[in-house]
C-alpha cells in the first residue's frame, strides 16, 4: 500500500527506507508550516525570520544582543543577520548602539514600537499555531518534540 506522502508527491513505488520516508515527510511538513507562517506574518509586514529576531530582542530585554548572539539564537540560520537588523531598524522596531565598555561591540535592542508590534501578534499567532497543531494530542506532540530533538542529536 502506498503511503500518504507517496500519494501526495505522485510516487508509485514504496520508499525503500523508512528513514527516507520520515525525513521527506519532515521536509514536506516543514515547507507546509513555513508557507502558513509566511502568510500569517505578511499581514504584520514581517517575515518569520524578522519575527524571530524581534522575539530574541524582546527576550534579551534591556541588555540587548550582539549580531552574533542573535544569529546563535535564531530558530533557522540566516546568513545575513546584519541586513535583517538594518531593515528592522529602518522600521523603528529596534535600535543599535555601541557598547560603552567596548566600542567594537554593537548591541541591538527592541524599541517600544517593536514591543507593541509583538504584543499585537502574540494572541493571533497563538490561535494560528493552535489551528495548525491543535488537533494533535498533547502526548503525540511531546513524542514528536522528543523525536525531533533526537534527530538533531540533542
């Protein structure tokens, strides 16, 4: 019997390896979720990556973060954090300033406008996430989290 993924992608023969089918399912699901996130964040004039940076800055509080710290905390890697920060700064959602102790260090901090934007996103985003994954039992979600962490070697 053909798997659901095989049917979705028009594959007529079964997968030879369950590992391959699992990873392809993961990639297909990731693409599905990324598309939904892009549609969601578009209404706020953001990308998912920009939202991720704003969340990092909100979490950092008044201490802010350096460019390299922001890059380390990103959910998905972005090769051009500086340009990403430039765009958010141009919109007034963050500000950057040199560290008073070490002028080589530039810290980014979220602005009140950035905080207000995140606050306006919090509730609709929670509803969107529930819409995407709320139909899956909590126990299964916990198992999925464990499996995904195991795949990443955590």
